[in-house]
């Protein structure tokens, strides 16, 4: 009898990156990485934190790896994500818009039960 544990399920879920970066988002992140001269020891941190008008806010920035991080590579970009944030971010797509009406990163999160008007805060 093959018994599956929660650890096995979590490992299976996170064998591939839990989030997707669109081509425009990846392009903008690489530009920012070069402009800010981000050290090779840093990667892109994607996560969540309490706060914002809907209860939780997204974290997106360059940072060093921390103890509880999962590490992924998405099209050459090193990505860090705290293991505990996976349930809020699994399946999320990060896009980037740069047009007359909007400029910035867009978080398309299937786990969000509601989002605020600014698009950077959500509840799950």
C-alpha cells in the first residue's frame, strides 16, 4: 500500500514553479535587475504579507535567499518564495503593462476571493 503524505503532496505541487511570469513581466524584471545592479546572490522574491485594503498584499522584489525559501528558475530568472506562501500563490500569473492607461505589474491570482481596485491587495 502506497501512502501519500502532505509532504509528498507539497513536494509534488512545487516541483515546478507555482507562479508564471509573462514575457512582458520577465522582460521588465530583467531591465530592473540590470538597472539596479542586483548582485548574483539575489533572486526575485515573490510572496505575500498581511496588509493592504483587502487583507493581504503581494511582495515582488529582489532579495537574498532565506531559510524557508523554495528556489525556482523561470526563464533564467532565479525566484525565491517562502514555502508557506505557496497556498496563496499557486497558479498565479504576473504580467506587466505599459500603455497609456496603465503601467506596472499585474497579479492574476486564481486563489483570490476578492481584490482591491489597485490590484496589489487581495483576500483569500
